[in-house]
């Protein structure tokens, strides 16, 4: 599946538009991870565990979007965007990763 942020596929003709497809994923953070992250921020360094989990959440959302596009018969998604939303919480935060774009078929 070709996934692009651009509204067209350079050098290819889009033959059908299927409409919007999206995928979402939630990433929960707990008090202990938040405390560890805060310590890392004070002493410097990257919070690689959060980065790994954020990447996994983004990949899960992307796969969900791809599956929906394939169900419609698409072979590409154009105009793709990724959004992150902090849903808050008392014991930490929950991050929602949303990815969306337009499912299309193009002539190969």
C-alpha cells in the first residue's frame, strides 16, 4: 500500500477515490513512567521507552487505516496526516494517535 502525505501521486493517474479512511490507537502512560520520564528530563537524555511506545501506537493506527483502505479496494492513501491528542488523566496521560487520509486507486 502506497501511503503519501501529498494530494496526488506524481506521474500516476488516480482512477478512483474511495473517501476518507482513518485509524486510531491509544497509548497509556502511568505514574511510574511519568516519574521516570521527569527524572530523565531533569538530568538530560531521551525517554526512549516513550518513543518506542509512541512509534508502536502510530504503527498500529497506520495498519488500521491501511486495512480499511484495502477493504474499499484502494491501492494507495493520499493526503495522509497524523494527529496526537492528550486525553489527560489523574494517574498519567493517555495519548491518542489518529492517522487519516483519502483512499484511492491509481493506475500502476
